[in-house]
C-alpha cells in the first residue's frame, strides 16, 4: 500500500500529538512503501499546532491535509 487516504474520520488534525505519533509510526511499520498519509483539517486546528508540531507530523509521514471551504 502506498497511500492511507484518510486517518480517522472528520477533523482528525484536532488530535493531540500523543495520538498522532503512534498512528503514523504504525502506518509506516505496516506499509514500508507508504508515500502518502492524509486527513481532514480545519484552518483553526492547523493554527493551533505549532510550526514544530506540523513539521514533526510531516516528518512522521502526514503529507496531505484536506481543508474544506467550511473551514
């Protein structure tokens, strides 16, 4: 598998980093050729994450955020 289209359901980026780290590590362990992990997000919870947290999520493999117009 090269893609995990959506982590969780709804606005997953709201999860704390303590939840994200094991999820992304498990995805990488289960799918070594994984190239894309994505989730839904809102503008508000993107702004609630620090730049360092967002960079860490990207480093762990979260590569795409879907932001809807309602955000």
